[in-house]
C-alpha cells in the first residue's frame, strides 16, 4: 500500500464526521513550518529569500502542539526551511504522533541518517525526501556537491530502521525527463514507499526562468503519464489529470 491503512481509515472517519455535522469546509492538512532556516540554498526555493527578516525565528514545541490542536487536521506536513535543524524536532514529532495525527516530515535528506535516533518508526510518521533528479542535476539545483548521495544514504538508513520514506520531485523548465525516469528507477530499487512529483511554482523572490508556465506543465505531465503504472506515485489521479491539463480545478499552490 502507498499509504498505511490507518490513514485511510482516519481520513474516512474524519470526512464522515464533518459532513454529519454539516461542515462544508474543514482542513485536511496542516502545513506546519517550525522554522525557515535551511542548510542549503536551492536554486528554485524562495523561502529563505522571502523570509530573510524572519529566518532566525523558531516555533517552540508548545507552539507547534497548539497549532496542531487548533487546526484539528488529521495530517500534518512539516516543512521549512529544513525541519531537522530544529533543536526539538524529535519532541515536536512525538507530540503530534501521540495525538494520532499523521506526520509527513519534508526534508532535503542531508541530516536524515544522523537524525534517525530522535524518532520512532510507526504508521504515523513518514519522511519525505526532496530529490530533483540524479546526482549531477540534483546537486546542481541544490547548490552543493554530494547532496544527492547524502539524501540517498539517509533514505536507505531510514528504510533499514523501519521508517516510511517517500520522495518529492519538482519539475523545472530545464528538467531532463530521461533523468527523472532514471531517478524513479533508482528510487524503486531503494524500496521507497512512494514518489510524489509536482511542477515548479514560482517565488517572487527568485528571479529565474526555470519555473514552468501552465502550458509547459501540461506538456511535461502528459509525457510523464505513462510512468504512472510503473512507479508507486503518491499523486492522486485527479491531481495528475489536473497537471496534464485534462481537468480544471479551482486550486492554488
């Protein structure tokens, strides 16, 4: 299974409960950013540029727990910045999973292997490691040599320790689709629990032509469509159809 059965059961119950109560709008996912600081300066990321005045601010363990309770969402996506830099990240995750909320901790993977002792494997925690291509392309985008190898090493260590691991790949205008295909084959050999893929959404703070237009995104995801049966994608069929321009949805990044 791409997702644990506990998540499917919880989401079904959550949806049913809210509809019975007559609620039309309610959160499925909380995007929690405990900090903006990162150990990389990736070419397509505007977070540390947009939030330069706040980059040293950090949410406390208590503030994170309060946000989770206030939202009521069954799924919590931990982003940043690089969450594994947070000094209390182990305790933050433990507080959330004890509430039986499902955590997807998004990381560049460079600190993953050495951070594993802070966490406990289980159905409520999944690491999501960002990989934009094979070593040469990913390291170029990350702005540092060896980032790909560190991330893959972290993935393998996490899987060996019993953790769920998924990956997230961003497609840019200069992405090599053959390289992306090779990346997915590499990840399949690493026994990851699923792969996610999305187009590069632009940041105002990043002056670059690497971001995709709507038409470019449609063309690329139509090309990637045949891979959907070969790899364990976490993207929903509806989202795939939207990215390929075959379905119109009222949504934003």
